[in-house]
C-alpha cells in the first residue's frame, strides 16, 4: 500500500497477491486475510520493512530514520566461522513478531520508518576491500539521515563501521567527538594477531586511532574467562579506559554498570558507536555465537542494556558474532532480534519524552 502523501510504502510482511492485507495498520494487528509471517514469511526483510537500496537519496526519499544493514563477513575471525548467516538469522527471527511494542506503545515500523538495506557484498579473501564496502554502505545510510542497525558478521565489522561514523561526523561536525562502547566476553585489544591487523579482536585499538574518538569516551563491559591475553588487558589499563568485568556486573548490577559506560561514552560527545558482541551473553541463552562462554550476561540483563542504550544518542548499534548455524533452537536469533526491538522501543520512548521526532 502506498499513501499519496508519503513515498514510504509498507506491505505487511511483504505478502503480495489477492490475499494480502491492505489496511495501513495491518502490520500491528491480528491478520484477517492470511496466516501472517509465522507460517509464510513472504519476501524476508527485517521486521517486514520495505527494502530500500543503500543509497542516500533513496533513503531520504523514503523518509527512513532507521536502516537495517547486514554485514555477512566472517573471514576476519580468529575463532570459528558461521557469523555470515547472522543478518539473515535476525530477519527470520523478526517474522515471529509484530513491529508494535506494547511496553512502549509504539509501532516501530511507522515511527522510525524502518527500511532494510540488504547485505553488504564482500570479496572472499580480501579483508581490506570487504571492510571498505562496509564503510561505504554505513556511510550511505548515515548520509541518508538514518540511524544504522548493523548486523555482522564477525567482530571485525566495527572497524569499518566506526570509521564510517567517524568520517561522517568529521564532515558535518568537525569539532565534535564520538563515544565508542565495547560489550563483549573478550577485550579484543589485539593490535594484530599473527601479523593480521584486521581481525575480530582488533576493534577497540582501531577505534582509538580515529581522530574524533578519545579514550575518555571509550569503555568495555562483559569480559570474563581465559581468552583475554595480558596484552589485551594492558591496552585498556594503559589508556585508562574502564573495564567492567562480569564479576563486577554481578556485584554492582547490570543497570548501574550499563549506565556508567553509556554516560562515559556520551559525556561531551555528539554520538555513540555501540559495538555489541553476542558472546557477551551467557551461553545458556546465546549458544548461537562464534565463541560461546559461560558466566555471561543473561537474557533479561541484555534486554535491560538495550533499553538503556535507547536513552542515549547511539547512531550505530552493531551486533556481531551471531551464528545461527550453531543453535537449532533459534533462541539466539530471537534474543538478538529482541535486543534491537527493545533498543528501538526505548529510543522511541526517549524521543517522545523530549517531544522530538526521530
């Protein structure tokens, strides 16, 4: 259905043909003409949103304020592969949900005019060129006036993702700064891994090199267990950046710890890049990740982090390392999907409280 005064069009769940729903609010109500996406997903996009080419003019024309963008690159990993199926896993999980979030009384679809910009193409065997493509695609979304939900792919995705946000900020607000948050089971401070400088454990050091990203606006949350070499910890300590471990989260509580890192990232900055590795969550609720670990953030705590993130000016929310192939129960993809839904729901609530538009 296309409204004459609005170029942004939505066909509920992308169903076509004589039995499609045509009412403007059909996507938030019980279906009347078909059995909904639960059985026949139609053309699969995130949240059933319209597909929009990742081009700034087309994004502006659609009036989109949130772009879902997949980055199915997993050849930067130092652990097991499988994260290339992460974006499509979240799209599939979203077919089980309506865009309406009753907890926030908001239709996410129409409030943010969400679009799905598809997946970033990659060049197998060429990390550098593939990451340039990710940077270019995120740039188009930002220049189109939208916030970005960036789904990997391995945790090398924030290297080009944060660079895109940094360059965007530099073009439009040269004096402004950005914050960078790293939520992960691992500290990911490998300047290089066996000589490779583009790995899924190299995001924070690369972020610190960005001209408008400083150590005083960076923080880490969620580290634990034995895959954290001493030189990684030294990186955070030497640069005086806080590391809030799982032991500290258990002691102080997720609400206090999450707000502490977001306050640090938002202090004096224009925007925040939030890099969230799914292995930060406990393997009991996130088995479908590249490096599942025990003693992690539980599902309820993860959703609270997402809600807190929505209260801050996060221009890029990135989820990495989701590997649906390792979780036939699909609880991992559904949790990851709900992190995005609650982030957007909380963001809508925050904007409404400020009397601001998306």
